[in-house]
C-alpha cells in the first residue's frame, strides 16, 4: 500500500534547499578569499624580508669599498663617486648604471647567492637593486639602496639609507 503525503508533513521545500546551499556557498567563498589573501600576504612578507636583506647587503658592500680604501692607503672615497650603481658580492667596486642599461636584475645561483652578472646562466629573480651615492661633504656620503620587485602585478620597493663617514 502506498502512503500519501499530507500537506502537513515535514519535508524540505525546494526554496529551503536553495537557501541553505546559497548560505553555505557564501561561507565557502569567504573562507577561500581569506586563504588567497593569506597566501598573498605570506609571499609579500617573504619578498619584503629578502628585499631588506638585499638592501642591507648593498650598504655593507659600499662600506667594504670604503674600508678597503683605508687598508690600501688611498682616499676613503675612491671609487665612491656620486651616481647610481649596482654591485654584488663578486664586485670589488660599484658598477655605474648607464642610461642605456636596462635595470640590472639580480640573478640567483645554485649556491643561493644573488648577483648581477648578465652573461651567466643563473636564474633571474624579480629583484632589482640600485645603490645611489650622493656627496654630502668631503667627510661623508649619503647612501640610498633601493630594492624593487614586481609581485601580483604591483611594484614594491624597499629603501634603506645611511650616511657613510670618513671617521678614520
């Protein structure tokens, strides 16, 4: 015998099912948006940390030139003329960036070091480091290191500044 459903029986209507699915899908969209935002912020934080370290390295490379000049017995600011430069751990002096040059993109070698050699087989990174030297007076130079990178169709920059003195 087949039992007939009465109008008072408890069952879900089509509209109730659609509303439940809509509310659940809104919750899932919100959770997925948070996951995507979290991944993007982790990537930005990672690249910001790398940019900070590359900026600090740029300052230390210029400081190494000054200290080497002292050891060699030459003027402290030899090879530290005003201008825009690039430099990496392989260079003994900063390399002037010419107007005709493209931005010198840092490469990443198999040992985990960042460098500028355009003729080598290393992997290109997103990072560009510019070392700007500005004359202040005969006893000091203003050093500005800018590391920029593109991420998620946006350009980011990290700028580190210091004053280099002839205190010896």
